[in-house]
C-alpha cells in the first residue's frame, strides 16, 4: 500500500496520547482524509466503532481516559521511549 499515513484517533494536539501506539492507525490517504469520506471526519461513528472493536471496550475506555488527562508532552515521549525499549 502506498502513501500510508498515521491517523491519530484522539487528535495529535492531545499531548497525553500524541505518541501512544494504541492511538495510532496506519491508513492510506483516501481512508484517512479522502473526499470527506475519510475516517478523520467520522470519529464519532465509523472510526469509533472500529476503534472499539480493535481495542475492546476496556482498552478503549483506558485510551479515552488517557486522552482526556493532562500529561505533559515530555512525559508522553518518555512513556513511548520506555514502551519501545521493552
């Protein structure tokens, strides 16, 4: 697949999940942004349903809670580095 992009389910402006692997999905451009049909425009329906199926209800709720917390970007980066070193 050409032109894969990283879709952040919870927007990348949310420092707490900016670098959280469970918040990221590889999508081609048409699925990500294409013609207003992309999942970026449907986070409250199609993308949300898929994300819950992908993660399960419990993990989705954990990700939601993390996304709505106030973790500084530096701490989020350190969490990712720790995860990568496992």
